[in-house]
């Protein structure tokens, strides 16, 4: 089978799906693909072809294969992320056997589709070879049965590694560290009679050492701090739980591998001095393979980051094991470990950090034990390394952006966050029963949660994006504004089944606060801190637009003789007086009223719900009294004149109300100041000099 894709990760995933049935060739572009076809065309069972590639795209490859007449003998499958019907139709018209969409969500279905097509081509074009190929198929099925145990191990061990917050690299390291130690033991102590086959079987079984942690609750498994005595007792039970899981797998007990898996699950925490658990075995009573896995597991735990600790440097970890800080080990195995610790660290950990190729045993160890890694192991390690590289890119991008990325799976009702989430919210990075957790955690207000859940139900495959702003409670109890951006994920034959959401949380709290500060400045007077003219106009206009049409009144206040204050005491004293007015005048009003400075020594008061003339006159009199009696006592001879209007009786717009309030104020001034005047239509006939703030319409 020829796999053609410019993405190495995509090729690796396809290889993982098909390598058991086919020998795989790979090409990174269309030109290279044609070269492989020319060399292997008589042996090609199928060609998996990406559409968008450099140098020569998928349609270009199809064109050339058609020209050479090869599409009649080689089934071609178009593997593409394009979902439009036009692309699929174009592919079929160009001779492809089938169109498969990326990403591949069900490998077994794809394997069946490709397999069926290959069989069809074989039956049509290579009938003479069909019998032989069927024999090979039977052999391949036999090989599948042989590797079933390894598949179960990889699947179960991967589940627990990802659930406990560790990457898939932990399984690979434990397996390879176990292999290295056993190969060295076999080379130097032939009396143990460790064959290469037995070493490989123990190395595979090593991946199952912590499978019992599947049954340990999340709050214990992923707890950042020290476990309580009760929690530690529950954690110790994972050794027994693992054995119960193994015993429940049908037919597994009949396999030779079962004994190694069982012993390693149960006894990898036993110690040479008998102080381990669960059975308190000591010395040679502990199975040899359990002792080896125990040593590898302790070292990996020390040098790796865990949710409850930072990694120890390699020399510190080695010294802790040498000194017995991590328990007692078989002296013979401990000596072997100390001799190869540096080599093991170089092979398994330094290469991981630099993104180098997966581990291959050192020459000395490999030759000593006759090591030949099986094809299945090489493929698994390669794909794990590529997936780990993608995971690290994803992690680094989220760290650099400062955003919290998350992935919610609806079927398992679980959500996974990037590390920034734990830093901001102090919660676990992975949460099962996420729907229940988000309702109980209290990070989001119930009304916001109800709103968001309702809006998410309205998403469709055609309209899959969602954005909103929401306040969340972070670590320490502070409420912070976030932008929530999500994309719904859809599957099913018609693409109508929502399988989950991917998204991000971006803090916009500082932007919100800055916006509020600017809004505060824009709507408030810089000198007094009172509302300004713009804020007054907004409030009045909103009241006029209110469908209920509630009445209100306005007072237009002008200080009498304020110029004398500036002339005799200076402008600083005048400013101080204005600030004093701003502090005291609102205290004479109701909480629903609004006091604004609209320019110089002029103020306005919005009186909500006050439409009766008698009440307005009473309030205006109180304002005059305030200026005359409370501020006038300072020996400044200060007083105020007030013009009063009512809505809707005296005007239907902000501009009309302010002009008529100004006219009433002028009347109060002309009558000797230190008084108020209620607007009356007869004032229109009086001589009037409008304020510069409120010019007449003409």
C-alpha cells in the first residue's frame, strides 16, 4: 500500500491503521508518489492519496495514473479534509475508488472500506493470484490474534496514562527501561535464562503496571498536594484493582502473557525488605519481572513532572534510589541500574526533550541480548512520538497566547484543559462528569450557564461557531471577565450528531476595566466627579424612550454671584467650592435622582418619577435653601437660581426641556435671584437671553 500525504503525522496514522494487512510505502508529495508507483506498480494493493500537496497535488497524480492506464489495476482512495460534494464528484470522475474524509474518526470502518475495494480489484484483475492472497489473509488474521494481547495492553495503559495527566510517553519509557534492564541482566547473568521472547513479553506486560488506577477516583489520582492517610490507602488498592481487571478479560488467563501482567500489576510496589504493598513480600519471593518494573517505575516517577511535584534532576534521582530514600531494591538489580542509569537517561529522556527519534537500544545492550524490535513496536513508538510532538506544539501555543484551551467530549461527558486552566482556576485539568461538575463548581453564575446552554443548543453544522462574554470566578474568589469562543464538533452519516466542543477562554478583564474607566471619564465631570452634560442627555433620552412613559422633572441650577468668589478668593477657591457643592448636593436628593455639572457654575438635577407641580416646587425650594443657608454661611453671599420643567408637560425632547428650563432660570434671575421659577407657557412672551449652553433653534 502506498500512502501519499505531505503531513508525516497523517501518514503515520494511516500506517497504524493498515500496517498489519499491508507492507507500507510512503510519499510526501505527488512527484515522489509517481516514482514509487513506477517501481512497485505490480505489487501495489491500494493507493491512499491526499488532495492538497506541494509539487504535484492529488488530482495531478490521478491525471498521470489515468494517462498510464494504471487506474484499472490500482484502487485509489482520496483522503481529504475537503467536505464539499463537488470535490468528491471530481474525485470519482477522475477514477478514485472511494473518498475518505479527514480526520478519520473510525479506523475500523475505513479499514473495511479499503479492504473491500482491494478485494474487489483483486477478484477482477488478479483472479489467478486470489487463492494465494487468501492464504496470506488467513496468516494475517492469525497474526492479528497473536498481537491481540499487545493491543489490549496498549489500549488500557494509554487510558490510565492520559486520565492521570501524563502523556503517552510514560508507557513507552517504562516498557523500554524494563527491556534495557532485562537485556543487561540476560547478558551478564545467563543463569537467569532470559530469552529475547520472554524479555519482549515482560516489556509489553510492564505497560500494565498501573492499570488499576482506572478505578481510583479523580480527586485522589490528580490531587496536586500530599494524600491523606485514607487517600493513600485507597491509592494502594490500585495494585489489587489491576489484577481484578485482568482476571475479568475473557480468555486472557489462558495466555502466557497473563502471568507476567498479573505479577507486575500486583507486586510492582513490593520492596526487597518486605515494607512494600499489597502483600508485604520480600527478597526472592517477589517475582523478578515485578522487581525490574518497580525500579524502572520509581526512576521515571522521580525524573518526570507529576501533578503533585516537579521533576528531580537525573543525578538527584539516581542518588535517592542509591541511598534507599525510595525503598529497598534487589542489590543485584540496583547495581545494574546504577551502571546503566546515565545511558538509560540519555536514551529515554534527553532525546524526548529535543524531539529526536524514538529510542533504539544502545549497541552494547542490543547485541548482548540479540535485540530485534518488532515491527509493531517501531510503528507504535513512531506514532506516539509524532502525536507527542503535536501535543507539545498545542501546549506551547496555548502557553504563548496566555489563553485556556479546552476539549469537551459529549459521549464521555469529560473535558480537558491546558495547564493555564489549573493556574487560573486551581481546578483539575481533566474532569469526568463535566456537566455535573460545572453546575456544582460555582465558577459561573447560574443565569449565565443557563443562557450559554440554551444558545449552544441552537448551533448547527452550518453555524458551528459560538462567542460570548462571561464572568467566571477564579482562584481566590475574584470575578473575572472572559471571552468564550467555541466550535461545535459534528459526526454521523449526515453530520447531524454533535459530539462535543473545542474552544478557548481569553481573559478580557483588563479590557473591560479599562473600558469602564474610559466610560467613567467620558460620562463624569473632571473637576467635581459629578455626571457631565453627556451623561445627563443620555439619562433624559432613555427616560423619554421608556415605553412606560414615566414622568420626570429637571432642575436647571445656576449659582448667583459665583464670579465674585473667583475674583476675590481666586480660581482655586472657586474650584474647591464647586467640589464641595458636588459632595453635598447629591445628599439632598434621592438615590434614583441624578446630579450633573453641565458647565462652569451651572448644574442640572434629574428627578425620576416627579411630575406633580407641588412636589417639584418643594424640591426646588429645598435646593435654593441649601445654597443660601448651608453654603451661604461661608460669608460668600452665595445663593442659587433654579429653573424647573416637567416631562411630558413642558417638552417632548431633551433639547426642548433644557431650553425651557433655561428660560425658567432666566425668569428666576430677572426676579431678583435666590429663587426658583416653574416653566410656564407665558414665559415665551417675556424678554429672554438664552444661556450659551442652550442656544435657541434659530
